[in-house]
C-alpha cells in the first residue's frame, strides 16, 4: 500500500495543491535569494568603484589646490619684495625732498630760473648786464623767493610721490596679470 492511497480522495487534491504551492514558493524563495546575492554583489562593486573614483577626484583636487597655493605664495613673496623696493624708493625720495626743503629754509640753497635772453630790460625783468665783480658766466638767472621755492618743492614732492606710487601700481598690476 502507498501513502497516497491512505489519504482520502477529496484531501488528496488538497495535499497535491499544498505540495505544488510549497515547491513553487520554495523555488521562488531560492530564486529571490540568489538574485539578492547577485544584485548585492553588483551594488557592492558599484559602491567600491564610486568610492575609488571619489578618492581619485579628491586627490587630484588636493594636488591642484596645493599647486595653486604654491603659486599664490610665490606671488605674495614677489609682491612683498616689490613693495619693499618701492617703499625704499619712496622713502629715499621723501628724505631727499626733506633735505632740499631744509636747505631752502636755511638759505643754504637758493632756487633760480633762467631768464629769457630776448626780453628787454624795460618790462620788469632783471638787467642783462652782469656786475663787474661777478664770476658767473652763462645765461642770466633770477633767484626765487624762499617761500615760493618752498611751494615749488612741495609741489614737486607730491609729484614725485605720485610717480613712485604709479610705478608701484603698474608693477603690481603687471605682476598680478602675468601668469607664470
């Protein structure tokens, strides 16, 4: 006798159905698990590749940032050197202007201007004849009043400082605009 014959007929159909559902459900569960492993491995591989790519991008970015920082530091050093030389030139000019101003104030030095040789003596200019005891040869000169000389020195001082500042600005713009 067989086991299938021991089960009554109406329950045999139910038993076969349950057996079929168990077999189909088991194979579906096994297939689901295999697919899960396969896709899990694929996702893990994609994640690993993505992480490696991000690490490479980060390293390249860090290297580029280091290069740019080195360029910036080199430029800052060149600009500092240039600024020091321009500051030195400006302070030298200011010192020379101060000495000249002091010499003018103490009457140690007198500024003079050339007189036009074609002008006549009747229009208020200095005479064209030289004194008999004079040792100065050459064109006639007239000395300026010390107050006017001080004003002229002040104007030229401001002009010299402006020219030095302009040269410094031009050197800075040239240094910044050139790419090395």
